[in-house]
C-alpha cells in the first residue's frame, strides 16, 4: 500500500468509529511511525509503506478507534511551544491552559519581583511549571501533585527541557505537600474541576484515559477553588496573587467564591476561544 492509501484507509476506519478529524489523525499516526513531519507525507504520497511499518500503523489506528488519545499513542504533545512527554499518569495538557501561562507571565512582569517565587498547584505533566521556567528565567518554581506517577512525568519533562535544577517538586495532598515556611509571589493552578457526576458524560478520550484524580472537582466541581480561596493566602507573600483555570459555566460562582473569601481583587479572564477560563485574585499587600 502507498502512503496515500494507508492514510485513506486509516481515515475511513477512524471515521466509522466516531473519531474527530479522522484524516488528520490517520496522517499523524503514519507520520509518527515513519518518523517524518506530517507534511512530508504529501511529498511522498506514492511511496510504498513496508509491511513492518504497516502493521505498527494498523495497530495504532485500531487503538485510536478505541478512543485512546492521539497524544498517548505518539507519546507527546506540544504546549507553549515545548514538546512534552505525556502518559496515562497525568492529564494531557490542553491548549486553553496556555492562557493560564500567558496570564502568569504578564502578572509576574507587573509584579516586578526580581526573583519571584511561583507555585504550580497540581502540576500533572509539569506543563505549566516547565513553560513558566522557560518564560521566566529568574523565577524560583515549585510544583506539587498528589500523584507520584504524575510527578515522575513532570520531572522527566523538566529534565527534557533542561529545567530540572529550576523546579522543586513536592508530593502530597494539597498544601500538605509543602514544607512549612515557604511563601510564594504567585500561585498558578489548573485544578480538577469536573463535577463528579459529569465525568461519566465526558468524551471517551478524557473519561477513559485521563486520570480521574485529575478531573474530579467534587460534587459541584468547585472543591479545589474553595480550598485555594481559603488556604492559599497563608502561602502567599503580602500582595501576592493567584491564577486558576476553571471550566465552562463556573465563572460566576468562582468569582463570588474568591470575593467572599476576602481576596482584594478577583477578576476573570477569557481564553482564546472567548470563554471565561481563568480567575485572578490578589492578597492584600
Ligand atoms: C487538571 S490536572 C492539571 C495538570 C496540569 N497542571 C495541566 O494543566 O495539564 C489537575 C492535577 O491536580 C492533581 N491533584 C488532584 N488532587 C490533588 C490534591 N489533593 N493535591 C495535589 N494535587 C492534586 C492531579 O493529580 C492532577 O495532576
């Protein structure tokens, strides 16, 4: 079979199994197996695909048809321009989380501390911590997670990009993961925010392959914002701030939650799709 035929068959198979963007995914899987950039497939569309490669690509297309995420199959994803290793140990970084990173970089510039202390609460793959290490060269970064497997992946990603010496990783449940006495200028978090009962309704790629501990935000999805609103101030320097991502339909409740908890300013930001996505709140100076 030629490159073109393999792509075509794969795309038809994925379409029959209800996979979004079936042709793109068929192309990306073949490109991954042939170890070439996707666009190179177009230049070689008549090239025959040898049997060993064909059987590998067939197996991957079948797994994708079972709704295993493309990123797990190819083992990586791009986040803030960095290629990150992904695995079932942690949530696959989402494009909307890049907004959280952009807002954090802008907030740190305004804040103006020469060596700001940052905490990434619920680091997962380490995507936010690693992207901030890349974009804020003088920041002193800490990252915590309740999942040891996620932390191992986050460490591997920090290592992959040369930031292992810049990020301190902590294992444990919420702020209990941290040694006492630490204080930060900015806390960033993309916490679990799906209401427990909604998890069963998510698309299979998320429901069956992202760790449930990365999704489950409690009965109304807001457990972690309550925790952050209540406990984060004692981990922040006076005048320090917090940026946290949240889900669709949660904006009003979250803004109220931070305002009621006595944060001086609580404001909301939209993502690139125009959806309310991030809450920003500051402690009194
Ligand atoms: C939505 S994921 C976000 C991962 C990553 N920051 C990102 O944006 O892709 C939430 C993360 O919070 C972690 N987490 C869940 N409960 C936690 C807890 N009680 N204490 C610390 N981390 C927790 C999960 O293990 C998961 O890695």
